[in-house]
């Protein structure tokens, strides 16, 4: 007799809490092998093919293409050949292939089919009749002071909250801890919010919409409905594009950067003629081609070695500036899916040839949508070559939680005084946007001036090699 196992959307890493189904790779009735990709999803970071840790026949799929699902919600069910006695038949910990101890191991971050270590007893919250099984959760004690008559617990409305968005008088359709935390921070009662997800699931978008609308923490259902109706009738006409996926992630990050970082920008024009000549001579010498972006990256890492204040981040909770030991260099890449910032790990250890190869690899992956979350996170400084769009200058927004970004405009022939004579030279505008908490203008100006000197006289780099 076959055993039906439920495969849930696993933790995709880097704090991601939801993903959108882009394309199903299997149909109901298909036979799948262990670790076979079954669905392609889009997160706020990248496109990911999700492998199934079980081998068998697909008996059900949850969610149409275009549906956004939170981590932990069911993706599909698989009927495997041999049941295992005494083993839980649903959830991430069930073994695949029907034999205890077998399976694919860790398929994605925090997810796999190996037997889990001993944990505290789990309970399943009550589900509405006909609803899909809810996620298994661990029991937790209430926070200190969350007893009877406490009024609010964790900032979510009146009554007692057990830490999972539920109150003592019934469950709340919330899975994501991010959604619960966001509601607590804004004093929203989750029980009064309508959910737009599957089976009325409350999503982050629902909470953010309520926050923007100024919904009161203890609003009644009638008042909430009335407010929603008013919003519907007064909204401007036009095409509405959902802020989700990459576009939503960009919106969230840049808004946070503007809220938290007191940034400033300085800029300078530089004569890039000698840098362009140096690149031509390097490529004429044979071997792999060196890109201009790689030379600029090499200049950046040399400048950061002299001005480490700009390779840092700010921890406001501890009121500390954290100067980072390694340079992980992000670079802006425009794709059909929007702006992404792949990261060259260990850029300070790479020469121009290695940097060129890594830029080429990441750029191609960005164009094809195959960047992994690891490729898009962990940056400590960003190089933004907006000159490819045919513009001279910009005041970009810092890529939070970094402390600075170097911008490079287009390189074009312009009149320039060179060695006392007016000449036509290849001129570029360089700009540095920096977090004023980590340094003052003198340090930022020193960094930018050093970059400009290297652009004008590439031999300056030899002093730092």
C-alpha cells in the first residue's frame, strides 16, 4: 500500500519567507525521482528550481502558476511505494523512498529527509473544516507577563497570543513569522485583517496594506470593511503592478536605506584616457580579455584598503560601526526581471583577470535568471556602472546595509586641459555616495580622489600591489 507524503515549500535561505510559483515541472500522475526538480519558483532574490526529496507518483499540486506561497505551505503530495510504520506521514521530516534513514538529505537550507534530531513535542493548530493541513509547530511558553488580564501580548491586539499569531479564543491564518512580527511592530490585530492568500492566509502584503491605510490596532471588522470600501472607491485609475518578487525586494530595501542611512554624495570628473589605453595594451598582450569593469573593481579594492571606513556596516542596536575584513563587491546589473546586484566574493583577493571572469559569469547568470540567493547577498561595497545607460552622473541609493557605493558615468570625449594644453580626452564622472555615520567628508573625498588618480594614472595602482 502506498504512503502519501506531503512536500512543503522549504526554507530557501537568506531569510526569505515566501516564493511565487513560476512554472510547474511535473503534472499530477507523473512519476518523480528523489531530488528531481518539480517546480520553478521566484523569490525576492532569484529564480530557483525546487527538488522533491521523495520518489513516487505525484498525487496533488497546491497553487497555480503565479500564486505566492509562504515557506512551510504545501507544494505537492507524493505517493511512495512502501509505508513506514511509526513514521509521521506528512511534513518535512518524513523519509523519502519508503525506507527509514534513506532520502536525499538536505535538499535546501534547513530542509531534508534525514531523521531530525530530538526536539520538543509538536502540536498542530486546529484547522477550519476542509482547509489544507496547517504547519506543525513547536509548543512555546507564553512570554513573561502574558497572563490573564495583560491586555496585549507581543503588541498584537487584546487577549492572549501564543507567539504564533493565535489568540486564546481561536486560530489566526498566519504562517510567516515575518508577518506576525510586522503586525506586532505596527500594533495591528491580525484577527481583524482579511487574508488574501490561500484559504484566507494573511500575507505580508495584507499587513503592509493595513499599515499604509492607518488601520487602528483594535479596529472592528465593520470598520475595517468600511475603510477597505472607501479605499477601493477613491483609488486612482490606471494599470496596477504588484510590488512582489524582485521589484518588491528592491522597493523594500531602497525604502529601508532611505529611512535608516543619512547618505551624502560627492563627485569628481577624471581623465580616463590612460586607463582606456592601459586596457587596450593588456588585451593586446594575449590571454583572457580584461573588462573595464574589472579594472574599476581593482581600483575600488585598492581604495578600500586605504580607506577601510567605507567597507563597513552600522549596528545601531549596539551603536557600533563594524569594519569588515573582506571585500565582497556588488555590481548593479539590469535584467529583464529588473535591477539585481550580484556579488563578487573575496574581490580584494582577485586580480583583473579573475575579476573579469567572475563578472562575466555573474552577468550571464543574471540575464538567464539563474543567480542563486548566495550570489545576491553578502555584499560589503557596490560598484554601480550607470554609464552603460548613457548618463554622466547619478546620486544612487546605498545598498543597505552597506556603507558606500561608487558610481561611474559614461566615458566620452570632452575638452580637457592636459599637460597645459587644451585637448580632447576620454572623461568620466565618478561619484561616491556614503553613509555619513561611518565617516566624514574628508575620508569620502580622500577615497574618491584616490580612485580618480588611479583612473587618470593606472600606474598609481602599482604602489598598492
